C-alpha cells in the first residue's frame, strides 16, 4: 500500500522531559501524528541541566568513545536548540592534592580537537563550537601570572578575557598547571523547556497530554492502546502504532506496565543555587577535577547573570547521596530509590537541608577560589534522578534501546544525547516502512524550534523559572547582553 493510502502513522511518547520533548518535536516536525503524555503540568522539569557535555571533559573516568559520542551529540543539539545555549567556555583544573596529572587531560583534548576538526572539514556547518584550532587553550603558570593584574573584562571576547577572573582569584598554590580553557558551552533547562513548549503547542501534529499519568498499556500486533488518567481522574484512551518510553528515571515503571524487563541504575543527584553579590568580572564555568564520591570530589561552578551560580560537588555531602545509586533486579525493572529522595523530587526540600548542602557546596569550591566564601544560598536546589541503562554506573553516553518492533526506550543519560536517540527511532520506523522519508529527516534540526524568536523564548523561560520557584536569572542568556 502506498504511504498516502495508509492511515496516519501515530506515535505515543510517555514522558515529557528532555528526551520525550525532543522526540515529539522532531517527529511532529516531520508530519508524524504524535501524542505526548506527561504526568506534570509542564515539559522538561527533570534533573538539573547546565551544559552540553561537548566532549565529556567533566568526567575523566569515562572512555574516549563516550567523549567522542558526546561531542558529536552536542554539536547536533546546538543545531536543534540554538536558543538554549549559553555561549561561554569552561576552565578545567586539577587540584594540587590530586594524583592525576594535567597531561592526561591534554591527550583527550587533542583527540577531541582532531575529531571536531574532521567533522568541520566534512561539513562546515558543524563549526558551532568555534574554530577547531581554538577548541581548547593551554594556560601554563606564567600565562596565568601574566593575566593576574589585567583589568577584568566586562564583555569577554577572547580566551584571555574569560580566563582573567580565574587567574586573579584562583588559589595558585592549590592547583596544578597547566589549566585548560575548553569550548564547552552552557545549556539552559528553562529555555529548553520554553522552546519545547512553544514548538509543540504550535504544531497541528503534536497532541500534548499534560497532567496525564499512564496507568495501563495493551499491546497488539499493530501497536498499543495507552490508557491515562488526567488530574481529575478522568480516563482517556489512545491508539498508537509505536510506543516510546521516555520516562527518565522512571523508565522502569513503564517497562513494568508494558511487561518488559531491563537492567538499569538510577542515581539521585542535586545541584545548588548560590548568589555571589561581590563577584568580580564575568566568569567562565570552572571544573576542578577530583575523585567522585570522596571528600575531594569534582567541584563545578556554573555562572549565570546577576551573580547567580549553579554548584555541583561530587561528594556524598553535596551532589551525591548515601543510598542514592540503586539498581533494578530480576523482579522489578524500576530501581527503588528511598522514599525520602522521591519525596524531595515531588514536593521539594526542607529549607534547612537546602541551606546546609548549599553552604557545603560553597565551602567546597572556596578551597580553590577563597573569595567565593562570601557567596550565600541563592534558591532551592535543582534536584532529580538520572537513569543509567545497563550494568555500568559510569556510563554517560547512551541513547535508545528497542524491545520488539513497536517499543523503544529513550535512555539518555545526558541531554545532548536526546536528538541522536530520536534519530535512531526514526531510522527504525523508516526501515519497517511505517513512515516515508522526507526532506530534512536525517538533519539535526527541529523545524518546530528553529523559527522561534529568541526574545520570546527568554520571556517564556523566565516565566517558567518563576513558576517553578527559581531565580529568573537562570533562564537568561549568559553572558547577559548588558555584560
């Protein structure tokens, strides 16, 4: 039967986080009838997101192949969500107390620079992280000392401009040289949420079912029946030809409903919002490497406008939690987090816990930037849980798995993997001749988002941040225009 003689192909997507929203945007933009079910009242409200992971440089424990995958996926993400990117670099440092040598980072950075160069040579449109020759810059101690007394730029335009505040305020005795400045950009979860919402609301092919909890699935040879309940308990049913499980850390819950089994981990994490009123200069992101899960775990300083900073500290007293990493078993595809963590995700934190963990994060980073000790608690934590498919809890680059012809899981660990994972599902559906290839279906573009106005995205993002109880500064571009 010709494509035009068939009934419209329908896809059901359960979960409206980064993965589900990206899949819906891509498929609806290709003209596919798409039903997106989200239990909450808005899209993309999951774990904290603050950067692209363009090369996996935040994680020294992951493989080179994962780093290359994250680089490629991040470039596609910039093409797809240009209005969500904060165009500022990242500085990577090694503490003086750490056994790692900076040369180990240099080997990885050179491999990533070479791969980025090859991508740009094959397609000039891939040059979204700047000139490949400038993918990273090395700063030896003499280079840092040269910048110490330089005026602090208010509109950074060069690598030296971005490195100047770091050179002036970082404790030179507590780090190893050289330092590295890398074209690893930021990613705004609130502008991503705004982009997804506006793009899908404008599409006649996208059907949003917010405040809908999927309670039952019935499989047939030709597809699935999805039964959901809205916030009033009203029962709804929809027939779809293909089902995508995009439930994030609750992917196993839908697997259970669908009678599927899958090994996975779930990790509960939190990031913290600090406010640094006395901050001088416009800062890059700063990563201080360290051994995960120890008191010397990695510290992460992610800047936003107006002196707001998002903080991670990969210790069990800050970002990681005792009992926060759990695995599934043979009887349950959903790893069981402690009720305390689930309650924090659903209802928020006690203010005392917010203050104590944020203050620990401030103290942790202040080891290397003593001036930062004057920072204060800036808001409630960004918390959530991260799924990690399979048996390796160190996995960071993951995308999709199929279970039968008409069921797929979007199992991304990092937001930048969402578009690649969606492309794999589209390839699968094309191979089965369920959908007809059309212009643009292989390109890392989202027709529903690329025409959106940046000013409108920012205003929508600010309203989402305010509604969720976060500072509006986290929704604004960085560096801000007035900087």
